[in-house]
């Protein structure tokens, strides 16, 4: 681990430079995502062969790598990453690997490839999420219209003045769900707080729905590549009918109408989450794989 170092906010320009030269398809590969989840996954990185190499050290789990990214030699970078991982664990694996990497940067003679459906990303046409046109979106459009009809609301893009109020909603949301008692929700709460408290530095966009000046829903996202935005966080008061449909539609309309696609990340194998993501009829999936040396 001598050459690896933890991710810090001052690393953002370097990561952005490498990602701009090698635009990702998988939702994990943004600096915002890596930074806000760093306490849970404890990522460490180094630069080799014109690529950035990242190893996750998840709490309570074995280390694993992400696929190298950048303009350099990914095949050599992958070999180096696996060699480094072998000094830390007997279970050497590279996770959340996109199909493009598997197809173009992998030696099939040297690596085993295992599909990872639970972590594959749902990608939608932006215009579908904005307009909700056609019979398949009839129920979503009804939910949205019910909300618009029944609630005097204000949609606002996230700014520094609004961050404190969004933090207040997140705190209330977590108290209701007892986040401190549930490891997954506790880790997510930490990530949301990291995102919000570093709002200006991370450079993502956000939007919030306010009812009677109280934040009742918010969403955070950023460009993933030139034609795709990725939604990192979306929260809404579940007691307000149609609010989830509203924050989804309003954030896409106001922040991402210039994009072709919206990546809404994975379902992690959670049945309710899978059903919710499928109900918006993805245009395609970004298939992901786990790669292991043979």
C-alpha cells in the first residue's frame, strides 16, 4: 500500500482530468461518488501507465479494485492493480467493471468475467423522464399530476443558502428511519452529508422541492459523460403522494434537459428498488461484471 493514498478533496482536478480523457459509462466513476462514500469504502488510489488505479477497503469486507481509467494502457494498468491487490487479499477481484472495459481492455485468456446484475446501472432517455409520454408512463403521470394539483410547491436549484435546509430534511428523514441502527442507511446518511457540506467544492448540481418553505424532497447529480447525467441521491417525504415522481421529473427538466440519457445507478439486488427502477422503463442497462485473474 506504500504507493496508494487516500482520496482527498484536492485530488478532484486530477481525477476530473483523467475522467474527461476517458469518459465513463459506469456510475461509480465520478469524483463526487468516490469522495462522498470514502468513509464507507475507504478508497485508495495511485497513478500507473497513464491510468488511475483505485482499491476499495469496505468496512467489514475484503479489498477489491475498480477498473483502471484514463488515457493510458488499461491492460497493463489492470495487471499492476491485480498484483497490488494480491498483497492485500487472497480473493483478487475487480468489481463494477463496465462492458466496454471487458470488450476492449481485457485479455480473455488471463481473466474470468462474472456478470453482476445487482450493480448494473439503469439508464433512461432524459426526454422520457421529463415528458412521461405514452401509456407506459400513465401511472407516473397521474402521480405527478396529483402532486402538482394538491400541493403549493416551489422547485429550487440547490445553492449554498438552501444546503442547510436540505441537511435539515436529511436529518429528519434519518430520525424517522433510525439510520444510526441500520449500517446501510447510516453509511448513506454520511455520504449525503459529505455531498452537501462540500457542495461548492464538488461541483455537482442539485434541486429541491419546498412546500410552505420546508424542503420535502431533493436530488443530487452531475454529468457522467458528454451525453449522460448520473443521479447520485434522491430523497422525498414518502407521506406526500406523488412527491418522488415530482422530484424525479422536476430535477430532470430543470437540470438535465440538455442530456440524452439519465443514469439512475443500480438496484443492489433490493427487490423494492428494482421494481421502482424498472417502473420507469429504462432505455438500456449499463451491464457490469466482476473480473478475476485466472
